[in-house]
């Protein structure tokens, strides 16, 4: 039996469609620009799904421990500064808006608009991290970072922490409840830290995009990269909104 | 034409391996390390996973040698613990999880669906690098003292009590996890978006269906192990307390997170095997797989159910009896799709035209071993029985039956089946059959005694054991030496065949998949022109027509 | 069957004794577990035989020589349904059967005698209520239900007695229980089956099942002279528990007599049964488990009492049937009942501060 040489015949495109008509950004293994854009969009959504599962583990831990150690979690969340938190939420939502505008600019081929939007997003992202740094340094000063030097005095004796005491008039917690605030701060630092890490990565990519956009990239109709980055950015934004609600707001009475 | 084989090779005198193919396209180390060709990446995976298999296998050999006697004569308890931990970590995270997707998945998915490459070739290369970097962490961990937590990293043992390189090991798994995630994303996107014209979902080979199911697990489960590994590391470095009972943390939470990944992960280790077996059984009985839809959907069902069974690892760990009931029930249900597959494969043979080439022998071995592994799995899922046999050698035997007897047999079947496609050359058939038989015998001799040991109560991870268990342990160790030959032999003849094997031609197995319709080894862009899928999967009649047409075309030109 | 041929018969008997396939059945649950195993092995064997027979017979009937051209068959919904429903039915039978045994193993009878087990790297410490302490050995009487209450003071361990077919994890920070009724006197293996570090494989011991008479003899010969409850009473006094839990009308802590096993209403409105786990929690994390009507003033004893100490206290509280015992305890302490407001010496300084600001004694 002769070994058959059958290569399934007939290409999908008419032979006339020359290769030189393909835009330069079309990768060799795709048939069309639409396919390529579809593909990377779909991949981005899947990636966001994995991100959800990644944060999901932390959210699960949060739910369980909040349920177990409710009083400690309330006391812990009173330590967070809602003003900074709200400001950060506003900053992030604004940055999402500028990002969305950036995508629109890229789609409508406005180079200077795109560059401006990206720079604004970049600045707002940095602003968020700046505010986060202020918040972190407050916690570090009070020894609220879990681990070696975790200090319980703000919970055992709230009056020693006049600013917070003024606002909430917390009763002192017994030692065995106060100890569990460490778990609250573990989760606080883990969740916001993971979020900040995503922000830092995002800002890094933004810097790269600004550099490229100034050189005229992304405005030739092929905007998948900007779009996908936008998705990533909005995702981080949404995660923050959940974090804000769960860590700052839910325990305010 | 011989009657006990399907192979039809081109005339060896005139046949040549095509000069232009993905192997010869470019030369030099850099052309491999920077390649974006899915086939080359598959070869890279083959080399690296084989490397890790040798490490894990060496650890296994030492473990079995040590267990020849009830007392520890060869190594200290500490070393023994490190050996089985390394064996577990390497074999699970750096061999079983990546082999099937990394090697066969990468090589075949684009070929089978008629694409030029996977959807995201650069990400694909990145996955391999992440895998290698993760592996380097494990190597670092091993060279500088090893880890002795077992592959399960049980807290608080791993976080507060052992004094070995847990962080290195966890970091390696964390990074390799991203390799799995990216591979999963890549496969799903490829299968969704890159299919050739005419390649509808129900024309896909079952191989693709099972890899699709595997990828779902990759995407949804792996991030959870990533975060658990981060938590382990932070717990060790800073002491965040989430798993520390003295700080109010719950060590069981880690078990939940860990098994939420690790149970679906065992399906990552078997689902691709099922896909391979579907291809092989169909091809060597010349029949479309019996109940195509049932087999396809059972893969997806396994992937979905696998997310609801994780707590069956914790039946005696103090989870509530009612949740134990639920998880036991779901674990029973996940066995159903597996049973459906086994029966469908058996039924595929009915009225087929069966030949017993090496891949088929491995496939038969797979069905037998997997059935035993599956049945004992049901025993373990049964609540009452689990109390007695969990944490003993019974469970060790069970998962080796599924992982090694199942997945490794299937992988060998797949490797032999697609070897001619990957290299353009055949392996020596008689040696192949011999190795398949040796592997089957050695495997059963190694692991069947462990079922009895387990029921007798011998706990797993024991360095010293009561002397009455010695006879069965000796039997197991002697089986392991046969098993080792079963692995060594293919390694040798496959390497030999790279140079001296018979030239395979495009389609030595007379198989129907699109991958067989192009040259072997394929071109870098896989097909000269994008194929059109105009027939069902496993349509052997179409193949007949095709070769008849070819003959007719050739005939006039010969005149 | 010995009458057939004692000469031949000795070989299988010898073989079976030297290479047993089953561990001895030495508890009431063991035969039930083995019956389930036989059933499952039988079903598995039938399933495996069906598959193997199918493969072998098809391989013979339809190999290429005999059957050169394959017949294409699409599939059959009827067949698919058959091999879905039959295994499903069998699995459900196994599920129910297994669940019944599971519930039996983890639901101790009311009259079971309780023995405490504390696991640590790498030994088992057994605490009998009568004050007998054992390490890596467990003496139990035959014919009597024995409940084990397990806890670990460091990592996960697992207490496994293959001859009884029972096993239970010892978990750090919470009690787990398991029970069995030994049937045959003898010495059996005790294993730790959950990997727990370097000497995991040496965390083994013997379970000695004795006839009730022997057991009684053993109990009286190996007692330390102080029962677990008496040990707890001593601890109760030395930790000054009686300063508040003194059963007086104006006491700051609830009366502990007869508290074990009763339903309590907590300050957050929850009702809870005062079992071992609850007692342990209210010693180590008292503020989260305040009985209704009392102020959260009890200091935590986490890190100050060993697991054995907690067990002794619990055993003491379990045996408190009247206020009389507590009054007796009071007499043994130096702290006069009037010394209210003073904190027990064990409490930490921050806790003391919290106390002082709390001020109130009783709501």
C-alpha cells in the first residue's frame, strides 16, 4: 500500500489574495486580523479568570476568619483610614476612566490623546501607590505588621490610640480576642499587597506603553494590546473595590 | 502486508526524510531556546521532563532499596524523608503535570486542529521558561539540602517545624504553576479560535476534548496552589499566622486550599492519558470510537466534577460528617465518567480490525491498570473504608496505579504512536512490544503488593516498618527493578531510532487525524496550506477514499 | 476441614499465618469493614473481569487476521445508559454502606469510657481518667466501648490501629474523637499514619487488649495515685480559677458544677453544648465564649497550660457534680475570695490593664 501523500487540499482563501496585503502586525499563524484580536482578547479574559481564582483563595480565608473572629476583625478595620481608602478608590476609578478614554483614543487613532490618557493613568496609578505607602507606613509605625513585632496595645487599650478612639470609642478587647487582630492584618497586607503588586506590574507596562505610544504605536487600528491592558487595569480596579468594601467599610458602625 | 501490524512504511530504498522540516529549519542552540514553534517547544519539554523523571525515578529507586529491610540500613530517617518528598514533588509538579500537555499537547493540538501554531506562541515559550526556572528552584533545593515535608506540605509541619528548604521548593512550584496556567490559557484559546475551516467541535479528535478539559482545570485550579504556596512562604518568613493554630489560624484551611488544586490536578495527570488512549484504541481497531459524544462529554464532566471532591482527602481530619457525606457522594459521581470511558473503549474493539502494535499494547495495559486504579479509588471514596485504608500503602498503590500505570502507560502509548510524526522515524517494533509487556508486569509486581500492605495497615512514608511486612516489600522492590528496565529499554531504543529507525513516511499508522496528513516531521508551519476538515473524526472510510484518489492520480502519471 | 488432609492443609494455613492478607479482626467494627471490603473487591473483580474478558475476546474475535475490515458502529444510547446506571447503582450501594460504617465509627455510644490521647513529635501520650499515664502504649479492656479524645500539641498526627480498622487524625488546636470496642485480647500495632517529621516511622506503639480482670489489675498497678480529675483540681486551684468560678451567688464566673454536657446560652445569644471542645476553647479563648450574664473578664490561658493540663482541667470540670467540690478547692487556695479585682498571677500585663479599664464585675 503506498503511503499516501494526501495533504488536505484547498486553501481557505482565494489564491489571488497576496501575502503583501497583510498588515505588519498580523502574526504569521493567524488567518486574519479579526481572528488575532479575538484570540488575544479571549486569552485576556481567561487570564483574568485565573486572577479571580488567585484572589479567591485570599477572599475565602478572609470570609472564614472574619466569621470566626468577628470582634477582632471589626477592631482591626477601625484601624484603617477610611479617608485615605475613599480617596484611593476615587483615584483608581478615575484612572479606570482615563484608561477607558485611552482605549477610545487608540481606536479613533488619536495619538496625542492616547499619550495623554496613558500618562494620566500612569500618574493616577502612582498616586494610588503613594497613598497606599502612607497607609502602610502608619501601620508600620503602630507595629501592626504581622510577624515579629506585632503590637496589641491599640486593641487592649484603645485610649492609647486617641485618633481612632475619638472616632469609634472602641471598648478594650480582652487579650484572647485582640490577638486575632493579627490575622486581620495578615489578610489586610496580603490582599492589598497582592493588589499593589498587580498595580506595580500594571504601571510598569503603562510606562512601556507610553514610550511606544509616543513613537506612534497602537493607532494603526490594531489596538488589542491597549484593549487587553485596559481589561487588566479595570480588573485591578474591581478587585480594589471589593477590598475597599471588605476591609474598610463593612465593619464601620 | 503483515497481519499483526497496521504499519505501512514507504519504500526504504527511495524514501527520504523531507529536507525541509521543523527540525532542520534552523540550527544552533539559540534557534531552539528562542523558538516559537510549538513543535520545538514540545521537544524542549520532552527533554526537560525526562530529566526530571530521571531525578524522581532515582529517588524512587533509593526509596525501594531502603524498604528492602524493615530497619533503616542505607540512609537515615531524615534522608529517607527527603527522598520521598523529592520523589513526590518532582514527579507530580515537574513530570506528571507537564508531560502530557507540555510534550504531546504542544506538539499535537495545532496539528490536530489544522492550525499553524498555538494561539500565543510567545506565551508558549514563556511557559517553558517558567517551568525551567521553577525546576531550577527545585534543583537548588535538592543540592542545598532538600526538603522533608512530603509533596503535600502539610501545615503546620511545613511552616513551623521542619528545618529544610521549604521556601525553595514552594517557590519552584509557584513559578511552575504559572507555566501550567499559561499553557492552559493557550490551549483553550487555541482550541476555540484556531480550528481549521470545517473543524467543528464534534469533529475534533477526542484527544482535543480531553486536553480542553485538562486546560479548564489548569486555568481554574492552579492559581489556588499558587496562592497557597505564597502563604506557606510568608508563613515561614514572617509568620502571618493564617495556618498557625497558636495564632488562631486554621491548619485545615491549608488542606482545603491545597487539595482544591491538588485533587483536580490528579485529573490533569489522567485526562490527557484518556485522550491519547481514545486515539490509539480507535486507530488500531480501525474504528470510530464507540459513543464519541459520551466520551467527549465525560472528559468535560470529569473536569467539572473534579472541583467538588477535594475534601475526600480529609475524611478523618475532622471535617463535619455531613460535608464528608457530600464529598464522598461527589467522589463516587466523578468515577462514573471514567467508567463510561472504559466501557466505550472496550466497545470500540467490537467488530474492529485489531492489530497489536506497541501503542495498542500500552493502551490495553492502561485500561487494565486504570480500571484497578479506578476501582480502588471508589473504595477510597467510600467513607467507612477510607478510615482504614487512607494514609496507608493502599493509597500509595492506588494513585500509582492511576498516575504511573495510567498516565505513564498512556504517555508511552502516545509517545510511540506519534514518535514517527515527531522524528520521521519508526522505533523498533519488537523491542517496543517487549518493553510494553515488561512495563506491565513490572508495574503490577511493584504496586499490587502495596494494596495488601496497605490493608494490613502499613502506613505510608515509613522509613522503619514492622518486620512482618518485609516479604511484600521485597516483592515490591523486585518488581520495581523490572519496572526500571521497562523504562530504560524504551529510552535506549528511542534514542537509537533517531538515527537508525526506519523512515516512517507521512502516515505509517494509516490514521485519520489531520496531523497525519502532513509530512513527518512536519514543516514549521505544519501544513503547506491550511487544511479543510470535510469529514468526521476517525472516518476511516474517508481515509480509504483519500488513498484511492491518490492512487488514481498517480496511475495516469505513471503511464 | 482439617479432616480432608491435615498434611496438605498445613501448607495454606502456614502460608496464611506468615503472609496474611488481612490484619487480625480485633474490634466490633473490623468484621463490618472487612465485609464492605469483600463486597467492593467482589464488585471490582467482576467489573475488571468484564472489561478484561471483553478486551481479550474482541482481540481474538476481531483481530486483523480474522476480521480484516472493521464495521463502523456509531454508539448506542441504550448501552451508554446501561453502563452509566449500573455502576451508579453499585456506587450508591457502596456509598450508603460506607457512610453507615463511617457514622458508626465516629458516633461513640453514650456509655463509652473516655481516654485522652495527646500526640507530639514523635510519641503518643495516653492519659487515662484514673491517672494512668502511658507513652506509645494503650491498654484497653476487651468487650467495652472505648472512646479516644485526641489532640496534637504540634503538628498533624494520625492515630491508627489497623487491627481495629480505626484511625483518626490528631489535630493541633482541636479535639477529635473516635471509638472502638476491642473483642480479642492481644497486642496490636499502633501507628502514626500522618507524616509528622523526621521520626514519623518511629511514632509507633502497642495497643494491648486485656480481659476485664487483667485490665483491672493493670489499672491498679500502674496508677500514679492521682486521678486525672484530681490533677485538674490541683491545677484549678493553682491557676486560681476558683477565684471567680467559686459557685457563690456573687461569683464573677459561672458555676461550673454540672456544666459539662449542658446547654449554655452565650452572650451573643447563641446556644451551645458544653462539650470538651467548648471547655477547651473557653479556657484558651474565653472572651469569645462568654456565658450570658457574665462580663468578659477571664484572662486567656493560651501558652500557659500544656495540652495535658487542659485535659486534666476538663476532666475535673466533667466530674464536678456539686458545688461542694469547688468549695473544697477554695479551701486549698491561698487566695481569699474577697480578693476581687486582683488578677491571677498567670495573666499577662496587658490583660491586666484591660481588666482594670473594664471595671465592672457583673452586668
